C-alpha cells in the first residue's frame, strides 16, 4: 500500500474509532462541572486549561483554531469568550456534537470535518489548540509546522499529547498511536517560542474513558507564544 493510501486508511479507521466512542454517550469528554467556565479555578485538575484562561484573560479575543476539537469544549469556551472559532475534527459524530453543543451554548463555531494530517489552515489565528491529538499523528512535524505558520506573532499554541514515558495500554490498540518523547518533536518545535507553560505529566490516571479498564497516560503539555518576526 502506498503511504498516501495508508494515511487515508488510517484516517478512516480513526474517524470510525472516535465515532463509536462518541455515539453512545451524550458527552464523552469534559463531563465534570461546567466545561465552558471561564474561571481558571474551575479546572483544578487541568493545569493546561487553568493556565490558558489566566494567560488569555488580558488579551483581546481574536481568531482561534481548535485541531481535533472532539466534542468542542475548548472551542465553545473560547467562542463564549468572544473568539471567532474554527473547530476541525475527523469524526462526523463529533462534528455534529460540536454544532449542537455550540447552538445550546448560544455561540457560533465554524466546524470543519477534516483530517488534520491533510488540513491547511486558512489565514492567521491568535490561538491554535491541539489538545490530546498529536499522538494520533505520525507526521507531527508537518502538522506543528502548519500550526505555527498559521499563528500570528504574539499568538499562542496550546498543545497536549501523550509521551513515551508511559506505555500505551492495550485498550488503546485499535488505532495507531505515535507518542512523542518528553524532549522530542513537540518540545523541540517550540524551543524558540516563549513558553508560558511546559510540563510533563507522568502516569496520570485517566478519568475520562467509560468502558475501558483503569489505566494511565503521560503527557507533554505546553502553552507557547510565537515570537515577533
Ligand atoms: C482525545 S480527543 C480530544 C478532543 C478535544 N481536543 C478535547 O480536548 O476535548 C482527540 C480528538 O482528536 C480527533 N482526531 C484524532 N486524529 C485526528 C485527525 N487526524 N484529524 C482530525 N481530528 C483528529 C479525534 O477524533 C478526537 O475527537
């Protein structure tokens, strides 16, 4: 199989995997508390979300791009804060959920059904989020390069991805996963950006999944500001 055909097959498989996860439950992610709260203190177990809210509260809202947006919690929270948001997702079920949750929340989110491995962002964004997604992407360098290009000077990239610190448990074996080293592609890609946050979360018990045995993941998480040219 050519590498393009392999990528297309992987994308279909990923979309079907996430469709199946999202279909049976009203909300798969962000089930505890208000997923759209703008108060950083409402996210005591997510340093990334907490600090994102603290960093952006003094900024004028602009355009935001949420890659692998899931059910749209980050997108909708930013839209409620005044951002013009584009959410990109490979799962059609997720795309429908983002639209209906955004309507319920009374905001507009532009939803694009696409594989971020092949997607080209249009224009410049003040915030680009890729939360929990890059471990599904083999060519991270390409995707991060496009994220960085699409970020305006002074804009932020917000990234969370699994690292090789923990082995990926067998319950996640149905789709290919490409964890990064803690000081791997992701950390290096942001070496010349201003880091507002960078940390390695190690062996954190996963609380979001339903129907999977108890397991943990390790992450690299960062908030980075693009330097002026
Ligand atoms: C762990 S979930 C995170 C969802 C969301 N970012 C959040 O934090 O709630 C990963 C999401 O990335 C999406 N995804 C994975 N690979 C993708 C790809 N190649 N293109 C677009 N979306 C992708 C999945 O469908 C899934 O919804």
